[in-house]
């Protein structure tokens, strides 16, 4: 296995995704998270009376709000970030955590039971929110101060914290039209379809999408609405060029236009890189896909039939179609 192939395999094992967001979007996410935590702090402090239970930080604020801030401001369109996921995830988990602590106090396995039941409940109630696991855990390991709150913990600090960070997420993300929050609130303006659905040979349907997700049998952090829109935009983009290139030019890169593991990008080499070249053959190196780093040779016609269109690198492992 070549070094590029080893690195590609390691990236897949570690789950390192190619981040396609621009620098401005990253800074917007950071500023939003900062303002979100500020809102949680000041709103909770304003709501709580002066004699309320406080922690060393000055006011009772859940540490799990930090994790919620990541989702609400860095991934505002994700399924795990939507309002019901945030509200239900925290409140359901808090109730489970308090109940477990009351039923099985001072047991070494109580915290684990609370988190496990919280995850299962969030699944069934369709409100999976990872920070909810931390909220359930805090109800058990938070010490006597948190234990003394009992089910009041659901109101102070959980509900107040959740309301504060949701309010900031709604206000902040509304400043940027492309940051839809909730995901259903803002509709991205779409260009007129290049090909009408009735003219397509194979048209994906909503039923196909649901069937595929059911077959996958794994929770996907994207709403079905956003996924449908993404697929439609991808199909429109693909329809701009449905023919194979008429000429393969040495020194350029070509994609086979497929998805997933079948996708591949080849760089056509300008000179022979392999011994004993065949007549009318061209050498190429695989730059993306499962066989990354591989050197091979094929005829010009074979390469042209394999290629769908020319591509150019855009950094971060991204490739764009050359119009």
C-alpha cells in the first residue's frame, strides 16, 4: 500500500471529514458560541434570586451548555441541533438523572444507568442531543448541591439554560440567511431545475430516501428536508454535464462522477511512468478514492469512457467540476 493510500485509510478509520466551510463561517460559529454562553450566564443570573443555589462560578450553569453551543452555532442545520432535540434532550435526560439518583443513591453504577437510559429515551422520543447525556450525568455526580434540588433541577438550571441558549441561537443565526435555524424556518433560494423530474431516466423519490435511511439503520445528523434538498441540488449540478469528455489531455485530472467508494479521481500523466507502455496508452495516478496513490495504464479510449468530466483541486481534498 502506497503512503497516500495508507494516509487515506487512516483518515477513514479516524473519521476525519473534509471540512468544506469557509473561514468566515468558522469565525461566525465561534462568535455565536461565545454569545450563546454569555446569554446562558446572564439570563440565568437575572432569573435566579440572589439567595439561589450557586456554584463557584457565581451562578448555576450546566457545563453541558458548552456542548450544546457547539451544535447550535457550528452545526445549526443538523438534526441534533433542532429545538425539540435541545429541549427534549436536556429535560428528559435531567428527569432520568434525578430519578436514578433518588432510586439508587451513592451507587457506583447509578451514573452509567442514568446516561444509558437517557440515550435510549432520547432515541424513542426523537430528541437525540448528545449534551443531554452530560445533563443526566450531572444530576448524579453533581454533589449535594445538585442532589438537594431534586426535580427542581429540571427548572433551575436546565430549563432556564436551555431557553437562554435557544433564544440566542434563534437571534444570532437569523442574522445570516444561509444559517437556517430552525432548519425549517429559512428556505434556501433554489435555481430553476435544469432538467424537469419527468425527463429524468431515474428519479429519486422521498420514499426511496426513507427506504435507504431505514436500510442504513443508523442515526444520521441531517434532517430529511435538508438531505432531500441536498440531493436535488446535486442532481441538478450533475445534469449540467452528462457526456464523457471528447478528449483526454495529459496533465489534467478527471473524475468518474460516481458516489461513495466507487468515486475516483485520476491525474493523467504527461510522460510514461510505467515500463513497457502499450500502444496508444496513457499513464495515470489515482489522486482520490479507494485506490489513491496507484499508478496504472490504460488506452485512451478506456480512459475516456471511464471519465465523466474534468476536475480541479480546491484544497481540503475537494474537487470541483471544470465547466
